[in-house]
């Protein structure tokens, strides 16, 4: 029953969390660098609330609003330079996983002028990153509570994460009302991501009593919302939004302790090459994960079905319908090229999968699901 647990993020939650806690910002300095995507920060209402809170505290700000989905190291580097040159003391990221993950990287670049974009993966630098505060607008990644930042190398187009104690936010403002402006499709994809984090964590070899507390809370909560999204095919009401958002944070706590399994790196291939949004890309492998779970961890799978109060076929049906992948066709050459990244490196996601997971398993699954011949 022994466990190690590290979750250093202060969480301010509930409606109006930014306005109610505006004094928190003043602890971090006088100049704030705000990081956003194209328009979700404004659409969600979070940007206006933040600007009002900063004004109230006499904090000036500069905004970098060029973070794209699957954030590029090159953009993060550019924002880091901008913030450094403008004397930014701390960073507030607003958005889905992309701007939130980008904020963590920007904090590192801003404090370390000598870093070239690619150097961030070496994880070697001399100065402590700037402090980061986060405001989520999607209910998926759980990036608010994880020490993980998933970045894309613009010159190769490949996604790769960095993680560690220096990748945690200092505080987050968790207000699910900011997720209400998400369109149906983004809501579905991010919900599938959160559900994948909880289920992958559940099957991880790192699963233990502490993440179990969060997983057993997240899994039924998210499943109830997924079923509703699938059957009603319409935007959820505020109470479902709240469940999805807190569910995504609980699932983030699971990810933090257990990591993710093979669906995540395989999902990256679908995102990089076929522009499938992250959550749907990972959920595309849920059936294969459960099949592996059934083979090597039958008791756990039985317990999972009890938690969900469903059957495997019902689970596959709902997840597949929500994932709704377009037709993807991969030649043997493409599959072998996609999988070459695992020639010499076996990622933790593979090692933590029940009975281990190999490059040959990835090839087999791609062929089975998407093989052109
Ligand atoms: P996202 O890429 O941040 O955003 C997806 C789309 O949704 C964007 O067009 C965004 O618009 C829009 N959007 C976001 N919030 C909205 C709102 N409230 N109203 C209207 N539109 C909104 O989506 P995400 O799924 O949250 O993040 C995915 C990224 O996180 C991937 O790179 C993934 O690899 C990573 N990830 C990280 C972790 C972690 O632990 N750190 C875990 C899993 C995944 P804008 O462009 O205007 O913002
Ligand atoms: Fe994810």
C-alpha cells in the first residue's frame, strides 16, 4: 500500500474562480505574458476575466496569440523571446491542451536565452522557468494538473512530450463555464482524450491505490457524459460540462501518476499524418487496449465493465461512433515508416502496457485497422 505522490499545483475551482482569486496573480510579478490560441481564449470569456483581474491588481500584460493545435517548438521559442524582451515576470496560459502545454515550454525558453527550439528536448538548461498559471477551456488533456507538455517539432512534424517537476503550473483556475463555447466536435474529441487517460492509466503497470482513487471517480463520470454525447448528438448542458471538466482533471491526475499507454503514441501517428484531433486519434485504439486488457488482465477488465455498468460491445459501439474516423488507408511502406521511430527507443507508454507492447504490435494494429492491402 506504499505510494509516492507529487501534485504541486494549487487548484482554484468553481464559477468565477479567476475574478474571486485575482489577488493570486499579484504574487507572481508585475508583468504577465498571456499565451493563447487563435480565438478560444476570447470566445470562452476567460481572456476578459483575466484582463479584468490583472487590471484590478495593477499588472500589465503582453499577449502571444499564435499557438496552433499541436503546438510547435518554434512558436514556443518565438513567444519565449518576446516575453524575455518585454520583461515578463510570469505566464498565464488560456486554452485547451495546446496553449497550456505551450505555456510550459515558453516558460523554459523565456528564462533561458541560449536554448535553440530543439534543445528543449535535451532537458538541460541553467535557469528556472518562469512561473506558469493556467486556465483551461477544454475538458480533455488535464494539462492543468500534469507535469507534461506535448510539443511538435516543426521541422519533422513529429509530436514528442517533455515532462518533469519543472513542467507543472504553479496554480490553475478551473472554471468549467469556459468550456461551454466548445463546439460539439471539440467537446467529443476532448472527452475521449480524458476517458483514454483514465482507462490507459487504469491498465498501466504503474496503477496503484492513489491513482485508483482518481480513476474510479473519472471513469464512470466521463462514461456517463460520453453516452449522453453519443445518444443526444448535441451540445451538453452546463451540468454535463462541469462533469466533463472535473472528470478531465481527475483523469489528468491518473495520467500524472501512471502515464499513458500505446494508444497515445499510435494516436500521434494519426494526428501527424491524417490530421485526426488528439482525443479521437487515441480513442481509435481503445478496442485494442481493452482486448489486451482482457487477455492479460481479465479480472481488471471485468472490474472496469462493472465500473462502467456496461459491456465491451456497448463500450466499443459508443467510442467508435463518437470517434467517427474518416477512411484511412496505409500502405505497408507507410506503416513501416511510421513505426521506424520505435526502432531503437521503446517508449514508456509501450513498457507500461499489460504484457509490454512492441514495435511489431504497433505494425500489426495499424495493418489490421488501416492496412491498404
Ligand atoms: P486544443 O488543441 O488546445 O484546441 C483544439 C481546438 O479547440 C482549437 O481550435 C481551439 O481553438 C478550440 N477550442 C479550445 N477551447 C475552446 C472553447 N472553450 N471554445 C471554442 N473553441 C475552443 O485541444 P486539446 O484537445 O485540449 O489539446 C490537445 C493537445 O494537448 C495536443 O497537442 C495533445 O497532444 C496535448 N495533450 C497534452 C497532455 C498533457 O498532459 N499535457 C495530455 C493529453 C494531450 P483556439 O485555436 O482558438 O485555441
Ligand atoms: Fe491525451
